[in-house]
């Protein structure tokens, strides 16, 4: 397997595989722990998550085809390659590469820590958090090292299916089990925490200014991640960007069920 195959899949991804690759990036351990946790501690402002991801796909609709076109024309593989081509500076490209590696290390640490917590809870403490993190790291490193971006895309097939079932299933089951329905859950919450479902929720600083600025900053910067721009390049044809952002929006909307987990705890 050459570098072209490992990094961008030979630029031969079909529509379904490309769609799974793009949609799968939003379902991480943050979907289970972060979103539900912020719904519990923040309240209404947590809706920024759905808002900024939805707008990020609008950004993808405009910049995705251009990234794909330039990447295919000049055989670019990484974000640093784009900067080297655009500005002709190896120092700038090296800086972009180093910053990308550092941010990815922090990002992976956060995701693996969350995954370790989930494994520990799901195994009822049979598997400790450090052991869960170690196993997850070895598995992820192994399949990515062996197959590159193709491994990420194919794992998304199984991961997204399982996560959608878990997110929707648990999101519906919890309100009905504890309150008899979703409407009844919110009716029980309002007398206890009347301001929890409105702005700024339970955090005084999370007002409308924070809400709008956070959405815009996250939406505009969503594809600044090193893996964000690379995901735009594996597909076979530029026309794949036509319906992909809209269909990805459907997958993203399913994350709203995670809000119900945290709302129940409130």
C-alpha cells in the first residue's frame, strides 16, 4: 500500500463509503459523555452542538469541492501539503504539520479517556479505565496503521450503526422508563429547574452572545482539524459533495437524543 492509498484511499471512494466517512466524524465519545453531561450541567445552551455541526456542513458544501479539486490536481495528501503548495514555504508547512500532530495528540487523549470511562462502566468495573484505554489505543493504532483511511471508513459502518441504535434507543428508553414519556420528563423538570431549558440555562455566562459566537467559531473552524480537510479528498468524483452535507445533517440530528440522557439526570 502506497502513501496515496493509505492517506486518501487512492481517491476512489464511492458515495456510500464517503458519506459514512464524513458522517462518522461527529459521533465520538463526546456524543455519549460530553453532550449528555452538558445537557445536565448547562441546560438549554447545549443545543449549540447541533447548531454548529449543521452549519459546518454548509461550510463543507462550499469548501469541500475546492479542496478535492486542488488535492486531486496536485496529488496532495495532508493539510501541510496544501500550505506548502499555496505559500511555497517549507517552514510554514512544517509548522502546520507540527501543530496538527500536537492538537491530534490532545484530541486522541480526550477521546481515549472518554472511551476508557465507557468501557469501565459498560463492564461494571471488570475492565479498569487504564486497561480500557490501553486496549482501545492498540486496536485503533493497529487498524489505522495497517489500512489507513479505508480502515476509518469501514469501521464507521459498524460504529455508526451501533451508536445510532444506542443513542436513539437509550434516548427514548430513559424518558419512558423514569417518567412515562418525553413530554412528561420535561413537565417534571420545569417545576424543579424552571430556567434550565432556556437561555442562559444553569450557567449565567452562556447567554445569547456566547451561543451565537460559539456556533460561528466552531462551524467555521470545524474543517481546520488536520483530519477535516483530508476527509474531503478520498471520493471518486467532485459531485459527491452535492447531497452529502444534507444527508450528514440527518445523522447529526440523531445526537439530540443524547440531550435526553442528561436532561433526565437534571
